[in-house]
């Protein structure tokens, strides 16, 4: 089986990515499509994006060479519990020419595997939402937060966006001149930084601008907070500090004090060079000074590695991981 391949998919709300690997770690095919999360887009549309990514990754390959596959996505449990959704994914898999089995894992496990091959550890993800998970024997074990925008996701992009609007409203209520962050948020929401002669009119307009949109769109304000903190705005800096404390606290709910297993940071707010990533690293190092701190990498390649590691032909999964994800 020297020509055998594995394929992995990282399925998100905005994009679907596929990677085909040889069993020695050579990337031989990649594909990309639109958002393929069935919770966000429905099973049929999600399966169509899955098929697009698979066909692109396999365009120059014989699908019969693929002996295993893994799909990583948020809400994996919901897909597995939904016969119609699973059938749609099965059809997409078959229509891509694949006849091997595939496994479905949560995106948190895939994020962890993109940062560490260790069987035990922790992953913290902060993007639009936020979630922490313990990994045991390379399976998700205990989970903290990930409760959604209404009940949790503290420290996430949504949380930062919502809190920035709250600070703006507090300034307007108190008759204070908005600072740099509040002014930027006001302009983003209303198209102008101008405050009405009666500030309550601006308050009402701001509330209407927020409430007539889906709540999750508040996460689109998070980059404004990150940028303002980068430029030293005190309100933004305070929000970043508070968000980092919330994220570290969610880790502490499930990670033992003094643990030395790896801790992987994932999600756009923690994998990019952001003030929040820096603040979270400080918090994590303060709580777990002896733990290796890693950054999540290519989720599709990690999903493919998860598919490969259980094959009898792969005798050293750790070495394969090291080739795919070399530590700087």
C-alpha cells in the first residue's frame, strides 16, 4: 500500500478545506469550498460544499487510493445524530469517488491535533465563539464553555464586540465624549461618529442598529477592539485583559493545576498575532508555567493525520505529525 492516501477535511461556517496526504506526510492534493457546517447552512448545502472541496483535492488523484478519511467540524455530535445529515455527507463522499470509511470529529479535536500529537492535553479556541476541551487518548473528554453567544463564549469575538457596544452606550448615557474605540464602533454601526444633540437619540439608533441584525454579527466588531488595543486605547486594552482572564478561567475549569501536558491555542483571535493572543499566553504561562504552549495549524492536514494514525502501515504517528507540523 505504498501508494495509499488519506484525506482530511476541516469544515467551518465560512470555508471547507480538504487535504490529501501520502502515508509519509506528503501533501498531494488540496481543495477549498464555501462554508460546510450543517448547523449553519443545512445538511444538503453543507454536503455540496464538502463534495466541491473533495473533488478539488482529488482532481489529479485516483480516489481508489484513499484508504481512510476524517471530517472535522463544529457540532459533530449533531451530524452523527441526524440520519438525514449523515446520509447527505455519505452521498457527497461516494460522489467524490471515495469508497473508504470516514470518521467525524469535533473541530476542537482537530484544532488540538494540528498543534500537538500528544494523546493528553488541552485546547482553547477563541474565534467568533470560545470553547475549551480536555483531550484524553486523542479524544475529546471534558469541555468548558462553548455555550453559545447567549449563555457563554466569554472572551470570544462575539463577547468583545458586544462589550465594545456596551462601553459606547455607557459613555453616551453618562454624557462622556467617546474615546477612540467607542468612536470607531459608533461609526461602524451608524456610518458616522456624530452624536445627536440629544445623546439618547444616538443611544436608541445604536440599539436599533444592533438589534435588527443577527446577534452573532456583533463578532464583526472584534477586529476594531483588537486594532484599538494595538494602538493603546485604554478601553480596548481593558477589554483584551478581561477577555484573556475569562479564557484562562474556562481552561481552569477542566485543566488541573500544575498540569504539564500540552496546551494548544486555536481560533482566529489566538492563532494570529493579536493583543488577545499575547495576553492569553501570559495568563496561560502564569497558571501552567511548565506546560508546552502550541498554536493550532492546518486543520485539514490534522484531520488527515487523525485518519492516518490508526492505520497499521503508519508505525510512527508522532514522526508523521512532526513532519506535517514542525515546531519552530
